[in-house]
């Protein structure tokens, strides 16, 4: 599913149903703007006029926040500060991604002396927040482009600008390559996990001491409810009890003060590993959306 809207709005994202999310970037007619000459003009375009896109599955009231984004079906990466020539950059992208389905187009602030592009990659399955962030790291490493990574790319609910045209980019063709394959997500994630670069990156990150005492409840057997849920997962959940178990597990994690987006991502991963057969995107999303709506109704009372 494709969701589209402008940044500065309280309205829900608009759903655009597609047989295949990637084709949205082939058929989309770019918005045309005059190149912004100052920061105020740039903000006015980006906040109120330019369409932004999220590809994947959203839940709840469809307003753009981390809790309402369930999964992502396309990987989008901004190349804003590229420290090499346009010819070198395009050559690297075309060579490395020649076997993949991808779209590459200039963004609002593109100029010949300030090249800026957005890359869209098709994935062979939807991903959660932690997988998405890891894929961003991996593709940046794989392409070998000399650029400054914008950390806002990692924001789970970040909407990226749809294709636009200005007087400085109207001569630049949008590259839409659909003769390859979708990125093999699981294989690529494993490759990233095993890379020395990713292990070094993990070492740089601060260590967290997780505290599950808030909202902590014990069951009759003396075990915490979170521990009980984990044990039930590892013992296997089978057809007939899948929906009720995911409902119970999500509620338990929320009561333990786990962030909804992290709880969704965790349960989706466990669903794939320990539930037989796993719930599909639609079934899983329906459960999460139902609980989210109930919580929202309770909050309004």
C-alpha cells in the first residue's frame, strides 16, 4: 500500500492501493515547483505543498507517527550531500544495482553543482523498523557512495518526498529500472549482520539497561507475564490459537510500557519464527489495529 500526504497536516495519510507498490514511482506525475531561493521558500514547499510517501502498511487512524507504521515494503534512501561527481555517483548506482529493481530521481534542491537524489529499492518482503534501519546501513555500505548520511532516513514514520521537477532538474531523467529482482531481504540482512562494518557500528552504540519493572505483573506460577509470553512463543503457537495469542502478547508488552512500534516489530519477528503457520501481513495488521483502536477509545474517555 502507498500512503501520501503533505508534511504539515493533521489529516490522515491518503491510501493508494497498488497491485505492486514499486510501480507507483513509475506512474507518478511529478509536481513542479520553482527552485526555492531561501530557507523560507524551501520550508513552505516541503511542509505544505510537496507530497510525501510511505510505502508499506499503516494501522490506526493513519496519522503519520511511529506507532501507526506497521511495516515498510520499499526502502527509500536520500543522497543529499554527495562528495563525488554526478557521473561517478550514477555509475556506482547503476553498476551495483543492475540486477535489482530500483528508482532514482532528483530531489527538490537538485542543481548541477549540488546533486541530490532519492533512491527507491523494491524489497521481496515487508520489513519492521529494526530491519529497515539495518537495510539502510547495508545499502549505504554496498553502494560505496561518498556522501553524508542523513539520520532522519532512519525515522520509522519518515515520509520521503515524491518526485518533483524544478527548472534545474527538468532535464534530468527519472531512472526506473524494473528488469531485475526485488532485494532478497533475508539474505541481505544476514550479509549485513555478518559484516565487520556492521559489528563495528554496533560497538559504537550506547548500551541500554532495560527495565521491565514498570507495569510488571506476576502470574500465579510466580513468573512475570512478559516471561510467560516468551516461553509460550518458544514452545510454539499453532493454528487455532494464533490470533488470541498475538492479541494477548501485544497487550502484555504495552502494559509493560514497551513502545508500540517496537512491540509490533518484535511480535512480527516472533510470528515468523514460532507461529505455525505464521499470520500474514493482513491478519497480523488487523489484530494490531483492533487493539490500537481500543486503546485510543479508552484514552478519549
